[in-house]
C-alpha cells in the first residue's frame, strides 16, 4: 500500500503535541496542540461489543486515518464542514479543536445491527427515506437511544445535526457506489468550535460504517465482530482505501 504523497512525516515534528492525551478512546487518542487545534492519533486496534472483543491488527490505524482523510476532504469539497485540517503523518490527523456534542448520530439506509435486534425489521430491508437516529455518547449508560425531544431537554438542538447527516449520507452513497458498495449505515459525531460553528468530527471509516458488497458481504468492522479475522479486516479496509484514492480526489 503506497503512502499518500501529500503526507510528510517530517511535518509532525514541527507541531508541538502536548502530553498526556486529552482523551484516550478505544482506538484513538486526542492530544492538545494549541487553542484551536488537536492531534488525533489512530492506533492499530480494533474493538467490538463495547470493547469486550479486541485485537491489534498491524497497519489498521494508518488505513483508517487515511480513509478518514480522503472522506473528510471529499465532504469538504461538497460543502460539509469537518474538523479535518491536515494529515501530517500516516496515522495522525490535525483537526480543529471542538466541544464535542455528547450524541452519536446514526444514519440507516438498510436495516442491520441494533435496528434489527430491537425492532421487527428484517435484516437487509431498504429504509427509504433513510432513518436518522440519536444515541447518548455514554458507554457507562450503554449508549441509549434518544428522541429529539429528549435531546432538546438536554439543551441541544438536533436539527442542524439531522440535516448535515442527511447531506453526508447522499455524498457517501455517491462515492461508495463507485466502489460497488452499499452504505448500509454509519455513525457521525459533531462538535462546535469557539465561534459556535458546527462541524462533523471524529472519523469516517469502515470502523464507523457498514458497507456491503453487491453479494451482501461485509466490508467493514462486522468482519471482526462476526468472524474475528484480523487479516480479512485489513484486506477489506485496504481495498477500500485503494478504491477511494481513485474517486475522492
């Protein structure tokens, strides 16, 4: 897999990263840079079932970082504001510093996962128009499903996130259709900058999406969830990275 020619590892050494990490997630760490920027380090880790299942597949961090870089850049060209600024090394992303909204927004085009488990919907059913769902970002509480009214009671307006999520969905469907992949569902996180501007944050990669081939085969983290195969996961993610490089520029 070739390195992105726009990435210069030496650039990272000219940015002062303040330790310790601001936050340590399951597969990423966030470090302070200055009043307006953070550095996000992607790790060679994969987890499932709230971290109960985990592995450390080599190169996974850089692949997810580079896929996110391509997708963030693509979305920016479509007019979607994201936290992405630069990718100074293969597994590290420079981003705007945001106050993260404690809500995960899920967009579903095809029924799979929890929406099948918790409803009477059959897996594989096309959802039209797409379903937008909200979940509290809190592992200790089990990331419960939220209603728009509950979100408003929390002092958060869900409408801007709803409209951006629908817009992102259209753009992701467009680009992944060129790879012969269906966007089943995906997760977005959002944050506000110091001026109150809303941005798409976190990552957009097969770690946070379900992508099905026309044969119904998973090309996402379900490979690990269902089969625990590190090699198959890296192969699928690598193919997506190669494919996106043809269309996301």
